[in-house]
C-alpha cells in the first residue's frame, strides 16, 4: 500500500480548518499530522513533522503568511505548499508563487476542486485555481503591466515548441497531458521543459508559472491538440 503523504493545515478559523480536514480525508492519498492557528504554532508543527504538504491561509494571526511560505523552505525544504485565500488579487497570487508556493486555491473552491489541488501539489505539480486564470491574465493586460525588457529578451530565446510547453506548464498540466496534446513522448516534453527552465533561469515549476504570469504569456491559449513543429 502506497505511503500516505503527510499534511499540516494552517488557518486561524476553526470552522474552515474542519472543512479542510474533511477534504484531506476525502483525497485518500493524504494523512493529517497537525494543524495550526498562528504563525508560531505553524513553525513548531512544521519543524516537528516535516510534512510533505502544508495547506495555509496567507491571512493568519501573528504575522505574514507570505513570510511563513518563505520560512518553510528553510524549516522543511522538501515540503510543498498550497496557499488558500479569500484574497484573489493577482499580485498576491504571483507573490505566493515567488515566495515558494506550488499552488494557489481560493476559499470558494468546491470540495472536488480542492481535492484536485491537494493531489496535484502533493504529487509535485503546480496548481492555479481556474477562477483566477482570467483575473491574472487581465492583470497582465493593464497599462504598465507589460513584460520588462529583460523578460522579453528571455522569451525571445525560446523556440515555438518551448513556448507551447511553457504555456501548458503554467496551466498546471501534467507532463503526460502535455505529451498527449502535442503528440510528443514524455521524455521529449521533459527535455523541452528543462531547456526552457534553464533559459528563463527558473529552478522549479512554481517559478515557471510566476514567470509566465509576469511575462503575460498566460494570456495566450495553450494548444489543445497535436500539431506544429517538434
């Protein structure tokens, strides 16, 4: 039987934590090992359990939840983070990814979407709540939101295929899904993924998502069927 991935919940609302507990139990692949209502409690629990996943609210008693996201990378480097928040400001979303989160879920998400988010992040992928896609994209279109010259220069280094893979990775698609849509092998997709990450200076998928949002590439529709050059 596969090992259940360990989870810690960080939220200062008891009723919401109860709801999250039920969602974790529903996932079937996760095991709750702790919960916290303040930053200090969170640091203690995470330092003690070194969980596979932390589900946390950015707005929490005792300080900045965003700071906690950064601290977790030091406290427990292997731990992945899924941010859940009622604040859907695109700048906050991007900030969470930059800080080290691997996913962002709104507090209005249903149980099925929440389970999907938990499993994706726990499984090593990046997740962005579908409700945020449009708002994040529109933020890229506002005056003054154009990509910087440096970012534009990095984008120009990408091949057409790498741009396709970048867009699909930024939407949280799995490697096998990208391979199927583009008619490529998973090995070839991973090759393109590694090359584009190196060109963009990204160390992980979360940074790729943040880069795509910052550059405005997330506004383009990712390909949904086979085609184009290899």
